[in-house]
């Protein structure tokens, strides 16, 4: 058991290392050379680099140190230790690979590809229990001091840094920084939640038995009946829950329409499905 746990911990640190490397490459190959400061400590470090010449990695290390000291008691010990590890590696990797030439001088391409790469890197560190330091730690400290949510704190900090970038580099590059911030957040979500390969459908109909039978027989998918009650009519009826692959949505809608054209159907993304008929991803502890 101890050996298995040790392997999981080592694998987590390996993934945090890879995530820090990808984030550093995003900075060195795309963002820093094009003066795109997309929020966070790395964005602040980019502004400082162009104003003073101090290395981006050095600035990130200097800013992160007091943040971790302030947040030590507010954040879980395991998360802090892994975050210190990730932040330290990010600083070292960023300055070590600073000699690499930029892959593009087009600000739009740099903001898009830099955002994708940094989003994947940051998402990997977060998924395996760490972070690259910076605004996520600052947000927890800010939340504790100002009594606001972590999300609000992150938004305030990032907009302040992008505002500084706008003053230092101009409004146009600040707008590109906002693009990078958006793309990065989507990249983080993609890594943490996974690709959308399944859909969850809730079906409300007076013909629930017929719909369930059609799904079972023609699609070979399981159907779960949940007890529901219409608050306007006060009538009780079954709410069918069906999980299908994206390619099966058209078939499901056809079967429902054939059984009951007036059925009420809600379909939404299912990022991760565990169980028979679907493969799931088990995240290491």
C-alpha cells in the first residue's frame, strides 16, 4: 500500500513538473517576447522585465515567496508544498529557457497559442494537487482579508495587472492579454474536466415508459427514472436520465419525438462519466 501511494505521489510531482515546463515555454516562446501580460504573477513579472530588465523568473520567485508565507495557514499543507514546488520550477524553467527565440511576432497568434499552452500547463499542475503559485494563492489571502470570494479576488487581481500592462505597453496589447486570459482559463478547464465526449439528457414526458423502452432496445443505453413533480399541475411523473455519446444525440431526439412530440428534453455536457459503457479518468491522489 505504501509503495502504491509513493508511486502516486511521484507521478503527481512528475505531472506538476511537466505542467510548470509547459507554462514556462508559453511565457518564453509566446507571451513575454510579445509583451503580453495576461494577469497573474507572470504578467506582473513581464511588466517588471520590460521596465527594469529583471528576469521574469526572478520576479515571479520574489513575488511568490511572501504570498506563500502569508497563505501557509490559510491553505492546505499538501497544496502549499506542491505549489511551492511548482512555482519554484516555473521560475527556474522560465529564466533557463529565456534564450529561446519567439515562435511568432504576431500578437494575436502569441496570445492564442501562449494561452493554450499555459492553460494546459497550469491545468496539469492544478489537476495533480498543486499550482504554479501566483494569483490563486494571492486570491485566497485577499479573500481572507477582504471577505470576498476567491473568484472575485482573482478577477480583481488579474484586471489590476492587465491594467498595469495597458499603461506600460499600450491598450492594444492589454486587449490581447485579455484574450490570453480567456484562452488560458478554457485550457485549464479542458485539462481538469476533460473533453466533452458524452451528453446527459433529462426527459420529462407522459410517455416515459415508451421512451425508456425505445432507448433500451434501440440504443442499448441505460435509463434511470427519477421521481419528479410538476409544481404547476401538482402531478407526479418520471424524469428520465440518459447518458449517451455525442454521436447518439440525434438518435435519442428522434426516439423521444416518435414516442412523444411534446416531451420536454434538457441536454447538457457530461465531461466525465464513470461506469459501464463509458471510460473514465481516475485522477491520482
